[in-house]
């Protein structure tokens, strides 16, 4: 220990002794120093508590914000899912309506086609009244001649 430190220690001790003897009139007494030290420690503790409280408030605020963001994202996903399901249901209903309409059109087309085919078939009617009412002869040639004449008349 050098002279500087020794004198500093002696000076500190003398100042303390003087403060204690004079009751704080000259220098600071041990009680005043203890009180200042205690106040300083309490101030540091209060600052530390305030910092902890600020950190807790900040963490709580961040946690609530994250929860709100998660809830908003979940609500958006639910809305998107509901919209998608509604759109799919509408598309399915539209497809079913189109299918039913197509079935009705196809059925009508088939029915009309069959009716047209039946109406468009060429039929030939032969009037056999002359042949039937005439006297039937034993000769087949006469019958054939009469049939030929009947066909010629109709055509």
C-alpha cells in the first residue's frame, strides 16, 4: 500500500470520526451514510422492479398481440374455408342442374328422333281390293297381271 492510499484511508477514517462526533455537522456520520446507502439501494431496487414490471408488461402486450394475430389468422382461415365450401356447393348445384337439363334435352332429342324416324319411314300401300273382289281364277298369270296393274295405278 502506497502513501496515497494510506493517507486516503486515514482521511476517510478522520472524516468519519469527525462526522460521528459532531452529529453530522462536520462531515457525514455513519447513520447518514447508512441511510444514504439504504436509500440508494432502495432506489436501485425500485428501478430494477420498474424494469421488471415494464418487461412483464411488454411481454404480456406481445403475447396478447400474438394471440390476437393467431385468432385473426384462424378466423380468416375459417372464413376462407367457408367461402371455399360455399363455392364448391354452388358449383356442384350448378353442375347438377346442367346435368339434369342436358338429360332432359337428350331425352327430348332421342324422343323426337324416334318420332321423326317413325314418321319418315316410307310405306307403300297396295290396294288389293280389285284383286280380292274379282273372280279368282285358276290361272296364276291372271292374278299376277292384276297385281301389276294395281301397282301401276298406285305408282
